[in-house]
């Protein structure tokens, strides 16, 4: 049972690190434009701490 939860946590971690946009220092208007689909680029934070524009 522990292995199931461990695997699920790893999958969730990968999901958050790869697909969820970084919203720190992003205005609400920029976030809304991104979610609606206007080409506003948000930064993603990787495990190394380096910010990469997407």
C-alpha cells in the first residue's frame, strides 16, 4: 500500500513541476491572459531553482 502512495506522490510532483505555471510575481491580468490563451509567457521553476521562460 505504501508503494502505491509513493508512486502517486512522485507522479504528482512531476505533474506540478512540468505542467503548472509559476505564478510568483505575475499580475492577475497576466495570469488571466495566460489561462484564456493569449500568448503571455509564465516562468516555470525547475528543481535546480533556475527559472526558464516557456
